[in-house]
C-alpha cells in the first residue's frame, strides 16, 4: 500500500489493506480532549524534550506512566508539567492498561518517551479520529531516518508485518509502531493481556478481532539520542512477538492456528508412512510401532483440521453477533 493512500487529509483511508470511505461530517478535536500517554522506563535523557514538544503543539494534558525508573525520569517529567503515575507492575502493556483507568478525556495519543517520535505529527495522528476512526497507527517507514533503525530490526519489523498480514488478514503496514491514537471507548472493548513489548502486536490483533475501525497515517521516525539506551532486545523480543502473533491466532484465526498444526501432523505422519512402506518393499522389513505412530499423526492432523474449520465458523458467527450488539449499544448511547 502506498503512503499517499493513507494520508490524513484523504477522504478514503487505509483499513486493514482495503479502502474504506469515511463520513464527510467530522468534528474538530480539541487538544484538551486528548491525553498524551507516555510509558517510560529510564528515559531521563529524552522525556523533558518530548513533553515540551507536545506542549508547543498545544497538547498539555500529558500523563507519564513510569515503570520504576532508576534515573530521574519521574522528576524531570513533573518539572515539565506532566502528571506522573508509577505503575504497580512490570511491562509496557500493564503500564498502559493501568494508566487508562486514570484517563478522563475521550481520546488518547500514545507514544514512547525515547524521543524517536515527533510531537509535530500529533495532529496527523488525531485527525482520523475526528472522522470516525477509532484507532490510528503511525507508519514509521513512511519517513524514517537512515540510522533510526538497525538493519536487523528493519528486517524483523518487515517480517513481522508480513506475518501479521498473512495470519490475521489485515495490512496495517507497521504494527510495531509505538505511536498510536485511539478512543478510550474502543480501548475498553479490547481484551489485552500483554505485559511487555507484545502490546503493539496484541493491539493490532484485537483491532482486527473486534472490528475496530483502524487506519494508518505516515509519520516521521528519528534515531534515538546517543545518551538514551534502548530497552529492546531484537532477537529475544522479536521471537516473543512472533510467538504472540501465532498464539493470538487461536481466537482470531483458528482455521490457521489449528489448520497449521493439522498440516504438520499429516505431513509428519505421511513421511513416516512413506519410510515404513519403503522399508517393507525394499527389504521386507516391517516397523509396526512406526506405522502406528504414522497413522496416529495423520488421524490427529485430520481432526485438528476439522476442529479448525468448525472453530472458524463459530468465531465468525460470534464476531458478527458481538459487532451487532456493540453497534446497537453505541446507537443507544448516541440517542
């Protein structure tokens, strides 16, 4: 999908890889209606500039939720006028869920406090919400500094984005982006369990699962300042994200989840069966135990495939019913 297909000033924006017309009527969102939410952990080198940048853009309602930093992150945030919360647990996901309980405005603009995201993009992020969208993702690849992301991280990000599109059937271009804008109402409809760096992945999956109107807008992404250290471990956290993508398919795309396990069982059993047959034809040597294992693997694979098909039908029906009830509830509140 081209970047110009997701410009915030377009009448048609990207929604999971398809074009969706948005309503012409829109209401202007005041910065006072937006809470800038910044989860932090040892971001003393950058947090002050980040808060000041949003203040310059008119966004003064800034909430910093800190994960027990060992530096002066909390003190600096308070000096720059932010409300500071100290999360009770660990991990970015837990911090965001806990902070949302204190938000009293209808819109949230969430980003990392490492100085890589530009406060000047705030209006671009918020604008689609004024036209009916419920969740906005900032696409870092639209305008990224050459040294903003290591080559390994870049390859991993693109691999994860392709995997997400294949498994969950939506193209959000940059599901790991930490720059998000969303309505509090839509966030409360999501079922989030993630504690760490899989938060963005789970948000993307839940948006697809619950039919949250989601779009992507281009943003700029700069390199982390030299004095700021990343908390991300590419190999470990990348593997965790891939596993999260697969495990979340259990409830969002059960046909893929159980079907892939079923195919593995059938293929494994078939390979064993071919070996047993070859041994018997060539050397008249039988392998009864291996033959039983082969049959069991094939039978289990077929059962998993059937279970995946049935589960997918149930999930589809449940999803349609839930969206219908949510639409009725929203219309009732509006009336």
